[in-house]
C-alpha cells in the first residue's frame, strides 16, 4: 500500500480576482489529506462520503483522477482510501488536496513518472472538469507547498506567525460563488472590474511585505482585501462575525479565505494572542483551527500503509 498526502491552503490575497488573471498570494497550511492506494480486483473509493466504485457524483475528483491516470498506466482495479483533516467545501482547498494526493499516490503505485509540474497541471485539469472555471491556485499550492504568488508561480518567504482559521461550518459552492461574481461583473463591468484589479494590485504590493515579514503591512492590506470581497458579494453575516471577533481579540488581520459565502475566514495571529483569537472565533459561533504555513506540498508518507 502507498500513502501520499497533500496540504490545504489559505489565501492571504486574491481569491476571485485570480480567476480573471489577477495576482493572488496563497499559502499551504499544515492540514493535510491522506490518500492510501493499493492494487485491487475492482475500483473501490472509501471516504467519509461513503464507499463507491468509480462514481462521478459522490467521488468526482478521485474518479476523474483514476480516469485520467489510465492515460499513463494500465489501471484496472484499485482501492483508494481517503482521510482528511480538511473540512469539505470550506474554502481550504480540500478538493485540490485529495486530487493532488491521489495523483501522486497512483503515480508511485504504477510508476508513471509524473513530475510535480505534471501533477499540478493534471490536478488543475481535473478541477476544471469538476468545477468549471477553476484557477490553478489550489492545485499548484497543494502540489508545491509554501507561500506562492499566482499566476507568477513565485515562491515567497514562509510566514512566521501563527494562523487561525475560523470555519462557519456552512457549506459553500465555489462554482456558484464564482458564477455570482461573473454575473455581477457582467452587469457592472466598470465597477467590478476595477475592484478585481485592485485586489490583484494588493497582492503585487504585498509581495515585498511577505518576503520582509512585515506583518503589520500585510495585515492592513488583508483587511482592505476583506472589504473588497464583501463588495463583490461573497461575504456573509457569519463570516463577518468571525472576522470581527478575530480582529477584536487582537488578530493582525482577518479576512475570508477561498470562495466565501460560507466556509472559512483566516486570521494572522501573534504567539501571545493565538488562543484568545481562537476562543473569540468559537464564542462567535465558528470552529477555530490553529495552524501554520508549510513549505511541504504533496509528499510520499509511506510505501506500506
Ligand atoms: C476558491 O478557493 C478560490 C476562487 O478564487 C476560485 C478559484 O481560484 O478557482 C474563488
């Protein structure tokens, strides 16, 4: 049995704008999805969503991975088991993590010889099939790890501060939210266009601050980015309440991460206020996750389970 894992991610800047070619800065976080694979008589996919064969409804990402990997290897039956620390549909890149970890696990099991670049590219193709208009961000960051500027694919310095994630536990559909932004942009191109390009500008300006570890400046810009995400309609009352709870308990910054609507917000913390921020998020009705960024993308965990 082969086990691979891949990390989730948070956006410091640029979700939604990145769909229109603007820059974003994302970091991989130490919350991982593990995929175990072994050769088997039939196709079996096991996760908290159930046990299925090739099933494009219940396990669309993994089913598409198997279909795609059949182009590189003679894959008949295979058993794939998924364990994840990433909540599904929460904006933390759970679908990219399961896709990328599954590709790498099959890559090892069948000796396909795919490079990390090939894995990121194949993962992006699969996300686009399942989701429609998906940017390369999630699959690239989950494959490569680290703090990454997209679309430049430039690695920036890791953040040294703790990260607190607040989950509203409200499922949000990336496809639907990306569609809503597209509709708003087509109705008001001269208003929404500049907002999206301002978000991209923030990522460009923040690049140096990330590399210098200037958390005060990063935080100020992240808070502005939050306002612009609200302006394009991807906020929610629950997200705002977690954002203000985190800021009120001393977070350097707090904003939505990912598609919005529900899902998660992210706060940058300091060592001495991380727990207070997590507690404030919980008191405001969210689920708090304390984590940190990681340089490690997809990785082989073990060759025997
Ligand atoms: C979703 O995690 C981020 C979005 O920018 C969509 C995408 O980049 O594909 C909203």
